[in-house]
């Protein structure tokens, strides 16, 4: 691979999206509840920032139906899904009304933010900083609690525009 100097302009959006389709990511449901209401969305735009203090970066589309609740609430959970939870991921990633997304299996976490039972791992967080970047709001979330499943681990990952299983 030849590395070229950085161009002065941004790459075309379609080229960027095609490249990102090949960057595998964990399938998560990011959820919140509080003064701004209860909301959640399916995301792969989640990553660790630092272990000290434990912090995650979470991105939400500023134009989404979930964005106002995330702008108003500071308590957020990141629920890492298993392949068995594909239907939940689809409901939270589509046009399902917000109230209908939270069916059976959701319980309040220690902060009050929704936790999806059966998740591979759940990170309970508190938003410590927000920043607008283009079409998305970036939230820096301090991890307050981690709940790891005792089941045999299988992860749902998004790669090449489809959900895959990683065992």
C-alpha cells in the first residue's frame, strides 16, 4: 500500500461510506431515560476513548428522533448485542415508534437508563462532554458500571452492510 499526502478536500461521501462498510463494528443499542424522555437507537458508532478514566465515545445523528432525548439526558447505556437480539437491533434501527422499541427485556439500570437483559455486555455511563461534528452529536460517556454476561460469548457485528456473528 502506498501512502499519499493528505488531500486538501474531504473524500466523497460515497467513497467514505463504502470504506466504512468494511470496518466491522459491534452492534449496540444506545439507550437513555430522564428529563428528555426515553429513547434509543442501534449504533456501531461506539468506541473506547480511554481506560483511565473509563470513557466511551458514542455518536447520534442530530436529525434522528432520538437526538433530543440524548441532548437532554446525561445517563446513557450501551448494550452490546448478541446474534439472538437481531430483531431488537432492527426495531431500534428503523422507523419503529420510540415507545414501541422498549418492549420486554428492558429494565432500569442503576442510573435509571434502560438496560437490555441478555446483552453480551452493558456499559452504564454518564455523559461528560458533547460536541457537534457535521450531522452527528458526539457524546463522551464516563463508564460508571459494566455488566458482563455469563453466557457463552457470541457477538453481533455489522460488516459489509449486514449483521454477522462473531463467536
